[in-house]
């Protein structure tokens, strides 16, 4: 465990509002949130919405909703405010223009008039000669006459940052010491020809002005770190930044085929997990294991336990594979950790329209309260509750052809008739009595309980798999249960 940072921790989570939030983004938010809370620091929530072509207000709203659903609280940002407002980059354009001009005036940046065709040609030539193919510094030191000639041609320049001609070394909080040689980190654009600032400028400028002390982000941004460190040095010289933050690059999250999980992968969408009924605490518990662990022998823990133990120095640099089955198993454990009252309430969205297939007036609260404890031990995700309890609230059980074919073998009609006779005289306030009735019916036909109860289950619930049968029969009640067995016998006869 690393010692506490010398200065108060300030971290940021700064997504772009482009489409539905994905689980890799959530993992980054989680590690930043846990790091801030562990060190009693500040979490800044910032929206990087400078890409007008891709950003949308709908996605912005979804981001805020996702953060609230996940249980993340932030100390500065949208809906909270703070001393460094505004926290949406689209509202900070004057700041970026001012900083870009200061970098130009101080010689840390310059205007580049190269056309895309010229850049492509020189890149190809560099590749052919075995040299690095990044920007070659063509416009670094243009004469006044050369600038005038380009302007006369109507060229609109971009602004490039001037990288130092020396190696850049930094200590990554996850990966240790990393060095980049100058030939591999060429001068780079910070402002487009139309005057729009690029991520390469706005992200470090905001980090500097918001006094961010630790940048925890995905491994895909590692290559931008030497550029940002150089920019930080320039911003410090200009009095804009106080210090360069510490950087920690979190491991890739891998999906199917051992490929990096992308926003296009269906299993990456946060909305999918919400719709399926994952608990926020279950999903976060699993995502925390993608690169970190509480201990070698404990996979299930609360967010409070994570906060108490978390430090970014414990994050592993190796890629982590997203395993949906393990995610479901951990979520199932969290469902079982809920007290019964909370479980019944969390299931509500899947017990009413438009999800539930039964009419609102057919829902019976007493039956739901009675069956909930039996359902809680069976579910992996909350959405499974609908199919598990629909037999209680539908006028007739669903007809599942596969279940019917599997359970209603030759001789099932005789078994059902015997089971009905036994159940008719059983004690319907005792699941054990109902079990004994079906067991006796099975023995009469040379069947063990497992084989004997299958036709009864399908007749009453419509499915071969579900909640404990005899508790289900008790809750449904004698009249409806026997009527459904009669209906199954009629179907078999037909």
C-alpha cells in the first residue's frame, strides 16, 4: 500500500457525451471515485463536450443519470458547481483561446501551414527511409516571408505545440518508470485551423486550472502523457499550472476474442446492465476486479470496503478480461445480501407494465411478498423475476413448447391424475405435505420425486425450471393449482 499523497488529492472523471456510457468508462470513474474517497480528496466531474459533431445533450443527460444510478457522488461539477466552474468544456472556449495565444506569444507553440497532402507525402517518404513518420517540424521556424507566402495562398494554419528535444521520463503510478524519446513524440496540434481547440490542449489546461493532482485514466491514453507533461511545463512557466499531476494508466478491459472491449461491443453498454437488472453495487464490485482486488480470497465486498482498501498503486498493469458469467455470479451474491424488504422493492420495475405480461389488477401484493424470499435465492439479475413469478399473476400459465415436450412424456397423464388425487387431500398450508403428495404419486408410478414433479411443475407454472415447486403451489393456492392440472390433463387428452 502506498503512503498518502503529500498534497490533498484532486482527481477528475471527464467523459465525452457521445452515446451510451460503457463499462470501461464506468471502471475509470470507479477507480477515480474510490481513490478520492480513500484519501478524503476531491472528485471533479468534468464534461469534455468540444466535439460538436459527436456530442449530444441526450448523452450528457445519460451520463449524469448513470453517475447517480451507480451511486457516485462528485465534489465539483455539473449540478454541484465549484470554484473552477464551468465544468463543461463547451462553456470554456474563451479560456482555451487565451491559453493558446499565451503559448504562441511565449514561443511554446507555433502556427503550422502544412496541407494534409504535404503531411501525407512527407510521412510516406519518412516511412520509406525508415525514419519516424510523425510531424517533421517543417513550420517550426518559418521566416516572415514564408509566412506571408502561405497566407497569400489562403492557407489557414493550425497551432502546434513545440516539443522539447530531450527524453521525457515519468513515474506511472501503475506501470512504473516510462521514458519517451523525442523522435517518438513530435510536435502536435492543439488548435484546429477553424480555431477550435483540440483535446490535446483543453484536457491538460482544465487539469491545470482545476489543480488536478492525479490523472487516472485508460491505457489507451498513455501515449499522450509525454505531450501533456511537456505542455504542463510550459503552463507552469506561464503561471497557469502549479504542478504536473501524477499519472496512472489503468489496464485495458478485454472482451470476446481477447480484443479490447469497445463501445460497439453489446456487452460494453451500461444501459444493458441496467435493463437486465444488475445492482449498481454488484456491477461495481465486478468492475473493480478488472485490474484490482481487495484480497486474494475475497471477491465479494461493499463499496465502503473498497474505499477503505483502494490505492492505485495496487492496480495491476496487465489487461483484464471481462467475464459476463462471473459478473452475473457476483451480482447474484449481492442480490442475496439484500434484506428481503429491499429486494422486493428493487424488483418493482420488472413487476409492472410495460415489462410485466400480466394486467395491473391481476398483481397480488400478498402473493408477491410471500414468494419474494424464495425468488431472492434464485436470481442472477433482477429482470429474471418476471418469468419466475408470472405463474402467480397470469390467468393461465405460459405455454412453453420446449418445457411441455420435455416434461410431458408418455404416462404423464396417469401421473398427473394420481398427483391431483393426492394433492386434493393434502394440507395446502404445508409445502412439506404437498411434497409428500407428489412423492407418493411418483412412487405409485415407479418414479422418483425429480421425475414426478416435472409434469406438475409445467402444468402449474408453464416451465420446467423455476422457484421451489411446493412453496409455489402453496402460494398459488389449491383451487388454481388443481384447475391448472385439470387443464394440462385436457390438453394431453386432446
